[in-house]
C-alpha cells in the first residue's frame, strides 16, 4: 500500500508563498508560482523551467505578495498613523 505524497506545504514548509497565475496566451490555464524559504521564485511554466529566468507569472505573483504585505501592514497600524 502506497503512502500518499505530502504537498509541498506539508514538507517542512518549503515555501513561504504560493499562488496560481493565469496564462496570458492560454486563458483558463494556470501556473503555480512559489517562493522558497531561501527567497527563490519558482514557476511551473515551460519558459521558466527551460531558462530559469523570471517569467510573467513570477512578476504577477511578486506584485500580489507586495500588495498583500502592504495591506496587512496598513491594517495593523494604529488609527491616525499613515
């Protein structure tokens, strides 16, 4: 009997951020983008897997993470502070 393989998140939290980004050339197709604990960004699209250069999907994921962090900081500030 095979044991189920744990997801990446279950393996000691290898990733600090994980999201999906829709393809621009193939609407309805999504790629998983992750940020490792070491700060490396990984995408499962073919151009990234081939070249290891930052792709459009990673750029979108970075922008999403930045926006989420800014929103979180804004919510945690006391009233009256900007």
